[in-house]
C-alpha cells in the first residue's frame, strides 16, 4: 500500500470521525495558540524595550553618576547628589582629550508644572545644551531649538514634547506663545516631533526641554551637577575608543581608581542586555505556563488517540484478516495522527497569530509572534500525537487478527 | 474438481491442537485434528455450539496459530511463515465471510469490497472496477455507494461475499454466514456459495444447521474438538 494511498485513507478516517478528530485537535489548538501568545508577550516586551533603547539615538554612550554596580543606568542618580558635573561634560567635549566623542549633551532632569492660560500640566524638565537634539536623534515638528547663546545666557526659552504641546495648547501653534514656569514666563520656541516609539504614554513625548542653566533655576538643582551625560561617538567603530577615553578622563578628573569609580558608562547594547536579563524572568515564567498548556493539550491528544485505537481494534483485526501487514497498520495510524496533529497545529497557529493582532490594543501590551516558538510548538504537538497514537496502534497491530477481531 | 487426488490437497492438517489460556484456566478447543481438503471441494463443518468449529476456521484462515501440530496450505507449512507472509497468504489465497459480516461502517459498499485489493497493491481505478463487478455478481449493482448501515442484513452479508470473492481466492472460508439471516437471505447467500463452488473454488462452510450443510459435497462433523465423522455426498446420506 503506497504512502499516497495511506495518506488518502488517513484523511478519510479523520473526516469519518469528525467529532473525535475535532476534540483531538482542540487540545493541540489550545496548546499551540497559548504557546504563541505567551511567548509572543514575552518577546513583545523585549522588543519594546529594545525599541525604546534604540530610539535614544545611535552610537550612544550614556554616562550616569554612581558606581556601575548600581543598575538602571538611565535613571541612576535621580534624586541623589550627582557626582557628574558640567565640567565633566565640557572636558568630554574637548577634541584633544576625547577625540572619538562627536557630540556631548549633559542633561539634568526634574519635574515641574507648566501653565498656559488656564491650563496646568506637570511634566518632566530636561535641561541640556544644543547638542541634545542630534545626540538623542530627535527632530522638531515646528519652531527651532535653542542656540548656544541662549544656553550660555540661561534664556527663558522652552522646547515642548509633542504630547506636552497638545496638552497645553489645544488650539493654534504653541510656537511664539508663553508658558509660565514657577512664576517665570518662558517663550515656547519649538515643538519636538514625536519620538515614534510605539508604546503609548512614552515620556519621550511628554517633556519640556530648556537650556541647562534655565532648568536649574526651575527645578532647583544643586551647583553644576548633571544627571546624565549623553555622548555620541562618531561611528560604531569609534564607540569602544570613545568609551575608553571617557572612562580614563573621568577617573582622572574625579581622582578615583577604576574599582572606586563614581560613575558608570553604558552603551545601548549593554542597556538592552540589562533589560533582557530582567525580561528573562518574565519570559521563563510565560514559557512555563505555555509548556504546561501544551502538555495538557498533549495529554488530551494521548487520551483520545488511546480511546480511538482501542475502539478500532476490531477494525485493525479485520484489516489484518484482509491482508494488511502490521507495518501497513502502523503507517495508517501514523498518518492519521500526523494529519490530526498538523491540522491542529495549523489552526493553532492561525488562532495564535490572529490573537497576536487582536490582543495588543486590548491589553496595551505588544505581542510579537516568534517563529521558533511556533515551530517548536507544532513539533511538540505532532510528536505527542504521533507518539501517543502510534504506540497503542502498533501494539494492536501485533495482536493476532482473531484476537483483534474478537475484542469488544 | 476432476482428478482431485492427483493435485496436492489445498489444506492438510496433522495433529492440530488448540488450547486457549485465560489466566490459569486452560481449555483445549481442538484435540487432535487430522484431515485434508482437496482443491475444489465444498466442505461443511457441522457441530454443536462450542465444539470448536470457529477455532478450526480461524486456524484454516491463518487468523490464529495452532498450539500443536502442522497446517499446510497449498503445500506450504503455515507455522513457519512470518507475519508479513501470513498477511499475503490471507490476502491472495483466502476469502472470509464472517457471521458478524465485519464490514467497516464508515465506508460505502464498494470501498469495503475493494479493501483486499488495496492491500494487494492494485491501482485505484482497477480496484473500483473490480469491486463494482464483484458487487454485480452478488446482485448489488445498485447499492455500491451505500454504507453498511443503509443495507439489510442479507445485503450486508452479500457485500461481505463480494469482498471475499473480489481477489479470486482459491479458498473461501465462511463461518456461519447465514447465522444472522432470515430464510430468504440465507438462500441467496448459499446460492452464491454454490456458484462459487461451481466456478472451481474450494469452500469451507461452518454451520450448525443440517439443511445448510446439505448443500456441501462433504460433511465434517466435529464434537468436543474432534472430528467424529467425515461423510461425502452420495456415499452416506
Ligand atoms: N479466545 C478464547 N479463549 C478461551 N476460550 C475460548 C476462546 N475462543 C473459544 N473458546 C472456547 O473454545 C470452545 C470452542 O469455541 P468455538 O470454536 O468458538 O466453538 P463453535 O464455533 O463451534 O461454537 C468453546 O468452549 C469456547 O468457549
Ligand atoms: Mg462459532
């Protein structure tokens, strides 16, 4: 009996026992779609973080206060006395001391309340220099960024994030208008283009960017300390060199040994790594849940295949009496189990992928479908179906025809 | 049918015993059977219920193995064959008709009939043609697409007969084929067996009804696992 013939007979048998086939497939469908969705959730969270980090700019070094053993590079030092100063930033910008740093943007961070007419809005304040726009790879949707002169004079000018601008000015262009910050009127000279980060409510689009001196007056920062210094290396190749140069410079300036460093330098890669390490726990947890649901699906498949084979021992006996060899019988059940497993797998993948499209807006979490996890889930379901379907069938195939025929 | 003693007997049983074991209980269903059946004979095996008739037929059909003794089918010792060889022997040489019909409920009549041809490796188109021809021979040309559930008992048994003759086997084994049928259907099925016999096939018919056995040219009477009488038509009434 040829494979084609066996395959045809397998599909026929699946169709002949519709309800049983559906029940068998149900376990596989649930298992596979939940694997796709749970792994997709973990993957989606990782991708989102990666997106956010790459949205910071390119070839970026992020210098933060505090030793490298304290994690969370971006926000390190927030609220605590900073060990990084404006002088550090100025030294880094020196072409001769740090030749591989293309641009340096020191930033302070804080938060304050802005008032435009009747409207109040609390947002984060970023104090920085002219280089910020390039280093952070941002663009303006209208107006202009502040000039070096305005930075020097700590002029009362502000550039608003796109969300901030629309919160404060529902009508007309914000550029040229005035916002009051802590009683000081400031003129809005520009609005940032949206960062394009997919996540909603990203703080990247809700902030007020001002000259660093101005921000210090507003948020009351101490002396010349800064919270983060962003450095853009000239290219990906010079990133490592820039890292070494800045490390050496700061150790020298602060007069500390490498072991006692009071600052840390992260690259985007290292940030991604740190974030992934955190996400790993989530992914493992979700993967565990998915594996359990796949296992439960597999047990369902096993159960129904066992019942189905037991039910059909008489059929096996008859087929043997009419000339089927044990090999042909085993093949028949192999094909049936594979057809069921594959069909269930395909439906499961369909439901999983549709779910991955439908779910994110509902739960406000991105879901990205992982091809590897999908293939592994199908493989597992197939293996379970085949294993548990073929084992009892090959046992039945070894019975003498008469024992099989007599069984009830 | 002529010169039958010149040909080797198609069936040769020597010292065949069959013991069933269920747990510690043993039951000897066949207690030493020695007989031969020539090609072209029509043999009825008669005996009361539980005498071992079905056990004997299962051995003749290579559906089960004897506990002791030898069975030669067309000169070959069956007990030395592998599973695959036995499957081929059943497929090529033997046609079965069971009391319970043993049709697959999910398949239409012609698909049931073509099953032995599937295992013989015949191409699909030819199988269909021969299955439909076989159904024609049993008078069911208009029922080829019906599933067994849509047929009467007599029609189902005729489908089973069509399945038994579709491979043109030399030997047809029928175990109480009329046991579940009314008298009209019984006559139909027995007429079919007569026809098959007339076309040269060897037939072994198992029954406990003497009027059914009367059609055969030879009667083996079996009781408690032994052959107690072997009568040929015309020799003994
Ligand atoms: N699988 C089996 N296990 C145990 N005993 C069996 C089995 N099959 C048949 N027997 C016993 O063997 C005897 C002969 O059975 P069987 O050949 O079916 O008789 P018949 O067909 O003449 O009615 C009976 O007593 C029956 O109970
Ligand atoms: Mg019987």
